[in-house]
C-alpha cells in the first residue's frame, strides 16, 4: 500500500507546492493498515497530533483555511506536562534554541517613567525547565517536523460532514469530496468543525468580558528581550521584543461586552481597537498608528469554550476548539500539545477504536482543562484592573516587591498556582512505535 503527502515549500515562504512525494513501498508495507484521520487546523494542536498519529501508523491529513502557514501571534509558554510532551516529540531542543529569552519587564506611567521592574521568571511564573517561544516559531517547528510525512492542504476548509457506520464523507469548500475514518477539529476558538458537528458557537462560548489584540510593529522603544507595560482603567498595553527579533509586538487588552465579530473584517477590528484607546497617553497613539498598517493584526475576545462532550461519533475536538481557556490562562498551547499527545496515544492504545479512545482522552484531559479555565477567569480581571486606585496599588506592589524581605514568598505563591495548573493533566506512558512504526504495548494504563 502506498500513500502520498504534499510537501510545502520551506516555511520562510509558506506557500504550499503541488509536487507529490511518495514513501517507498517497503516503508509503507511495514506499517499496519492505516486509519485515515482528517485534522482541521494547522496551528499547534493539529500538526502536533499529526506528528503523533503518523508515528503510530495512522495516515493524517491536515487541512488549513489559510493559504499558507500562519507565523504570527504572541509568545506562548511551554511548561509543566507540556515540557515532557515536547521532549518525547523530539522538539524540545529546537524550542530551547528559539526561546524568547526574555530578561524581564517594567511598568511605566503616562510620561514613560519606569514605575517598577521585575525579572522574567516572576512575570511569567516560570521555574526550572519552563520556556517561552513565539507561537509562529513553534508552529514552524511542528510543520517542518511533519510536512514530509503528512499531507497538508492549504487554502481549503470543511464544508460538510456526512458520517455513517464506516467513516465520514467530507465535502470541502473547494468542492473536493473525500472519505476519512475520523475527523478532528483543531481549528481554534471559532472552530468550523465544532459548528458543523455540534452546532452554533454561541452554545459553547462564554465571554470573559475582555478582548485581546496583537500585531507586529517597529521596535521604536528599542527593547531587547524586554516587555514594557502601561496600565489604564479596564485596559492594558504591552510592547515587547524577544530574542532574535528586530521588530516588536504590540499587545492590547481591554474590558468590553461582547462585540460583533467577523474574523474576515480586519478593518472593522482595527477601528474597534482605535476607538477603545482613543485619547489615551504614553505611546498609545503611535502604537495604534502601527496597527493601521499591520498585516498580521489580530483581535478577538477572551472567551472560554465549555462543552459537555468533545466528541460525537467519529468527530472529536482538540485544543481551543474543544476547551479554549483563553489567552488569560497562559496554558492554551500547553493544553493543545498535551491534548494531541493524549488523543493520539489513546487511539494507538485502543487500536484505532474511537469509541474507546475518545472517552479515555476526555477523561484524562477534562479535570486539568477545567482547572486552567478557572485560573483564566481570575487572570482576566488582573489584566484589566477597573479603577485608578487599584492600578496605583498594583504599581506600589510592583515598585516595592524587589525590596521586600518576603518577595520570594510572594513570587512562590504566584508560581505555585501557575505550576499546579500546568501539571494538572497527568502524563501517561503510551505505546512506543517500533522501527517499523507499529505501536507496542503501553507501559502505564490510565
């Protein structure tokens, strides 16, 4: 049996090529009869799942609505259980090599005067092996690791799902019709797969009362692995530049009731951001000027996805599509990586029996997901402090913390809560594929 995969050009260009690459017959024949899995979404969760599924002898296909790999986004944390998952994936060294290497951060007032500074570990609640990488860099690592073995289809999306007892017939926006054994929605907060299989987004999304926006801009503050914050009532502005970057990332957070959202109407999103921060001081007018011309502009709500079940028949959800914890949790990437590891491992352990695997996947993941979602609810309020006097109190704490004898105790309390959430999903040892790609027996049963 043979299978094909479409190689994409190197991620510096991002444009998919059409030249097919076929594995040799000996390699293909050594694998067990592959189960075909369609994965919607080529961000973090999708390619991570594809990597594991391929190792276990499945045949994954990844479809992505964008015409090329999306390399924008903010910095994301790799900590807790996700560290070991990345080590087992074989990508931890690459993550280390592309670490943001942030040195610390500071808060400034309207005049740009520094109010207080804190080291990066306190800002991020990181310990020991924890690291941080730009989302686009991580996406590129996972894509590079999988594109030679996994079929990627860019510029297309699922239009309809028709499931029967033997599989799922998928109709794509392009008009193509294909057949798969399983379908995985790894397509984010506004998951198209979830809408098709489970119903409208409004049934599952809970708005946390705030929005986040980020985009790339010139580093006119000349930041070097440093982040600078400016707090306003109900709002927070941050500018940072990480290791190896000549540009900066501008991040805005603001409290707001839920707004109409059309992900394709970027001009309306830019107007909404400009209106919300109109008249604010510090560098805000200049930063908003950069937003107008940014080609990687992003704005969306801080929301949770809360579902009673993450699977229906042969369709299952992964990452933010299943259980978005919002950027406020700082754990979306970790949950995506861990979820991909668990879902693939359970499918391998169950011999491809999705009725068994999906239930085990959800049972292992759900308690940790709920813990991280609860943490996110609290952090949203911390990011959008509502009054001037509360901001003044926060700035007093930032200014005095490095000088207080109990600073280590306070830092430890902050870290302990974050670390508990980062380790909330238990790490299970799954079958290790042998040289031929055949899964072995699990060493630990969940």
